[in-house]
């Protein structure tokens, strides 16, 4: 099975062209980029093409009870569709609204996404997707092809009480997964930014991939390397971390 393995360039904390060049040098051809603030999607797509990379997803954060941010997301939906990218990674939150009120806004946004033939992939964050039960409730209540779930293999531990298990949470929402963020968790401690190289923590990556394979899911699987793992390191050392994670994925047979 050919999987889409991508990375977020933020792991380098460099200007975007330099970060993309570093990822390309590490052996990554797919990237999750932030939606452009200037709304110039052609420029962003052209940059990726010039670098020999594919934009597998665009990312943004939206407080769904903030009309200005909702309007911005509607523009992102249009721009994403314009450049032929299918997935919008969405860190959805609320400022003052209740969960139920937020869902009503998500319904309208999901319909706009469906009409544009893109998918809002809701992050493993409070309040809409921090665990399997909540994510399933969100996706099933909205009930639109325009809304799916971004399963984050480490955020499951970050946002929930100790003792939760990523594999068991994934099983609850498996049919609704439309993108995955790959991170390891050192000890599964809530609120911990200790996200080590893949295979050095507690995430059962082989089982995560096996379960998603049963759904025919091929990605994007996006490396999200952040926190002490990469912070403050020289570029070469950050690339070593990226390559170590890729080597682990090869070891478990999920990429060539």
C-alpha cells in the first residue's frame, strides 16, 4: 500500500522555502502547509511545485464562534479547492460558545467544504475531538462528507487523563479518520510536550497503521515534530530527527 507521508515544515523554524528544502533533502515529498495569510494560493502552489513537493494538506486554526475567523476559513476552503488540495487540517475551538453551538457552525462549514470537494479534518483538540468518543460524536452529529477527523497519535495522551490508550481511541472513530498527525509520546503524560523520535515512546505505531489499513486509508500521514525534540537545535540536528522518524517508519514496513 502506497501511503502519503508528509511533514509540517514548522519543525525547522525557518522561512518556508528553506524549511521545504530541508524536508526535501531528508526524503519527504509531501508537506502540510499553513493556509496563506495573503490568500495567494497560486503563489503557495507554485512554491511547492518549484521545490518538487506536493501539498497534501493545508492547516489552519479557527474559533468557530468568531465570525471573522469563520469567514477566513470559508476563504481557505475556496483557496484549497482552487489548488487541488483535498484536506484542510482544522484546529477548531470555541471562544465563548458551547460545544452544541459550535457544532451548528461546523455543520455550515462542513457543507461549504463538501460543496467545494474538500474535507475539514478536525484536530485532536478540545472541545471537538480530544478523544475517540468526542470525535465520533462531533463527526456523526455534523454528518457531512465535508467533515472528518485528524487523529493525532500523541495529542490523545496530551489532552486526556493518564491511562488512555491511542489504539483504543482510534478504534472508536476509525471510519471517520481523514488525516493523521504522527507524534510519539514519551510516557503518555497529560500536558507533556515530550514528543520523542518515533519508536522511543509509547505509541503503538504498527497497530495504528494496521487499523487504518483496514479502512483503505492511505494518508496523509503527517509528521508533526515539535517541542524539546527539535526546539533550539541546528538545522542538521533537526534533519537527523526527521530522518530517524522516517527510518522507524521503514523499520515497521509502512514506507519504502
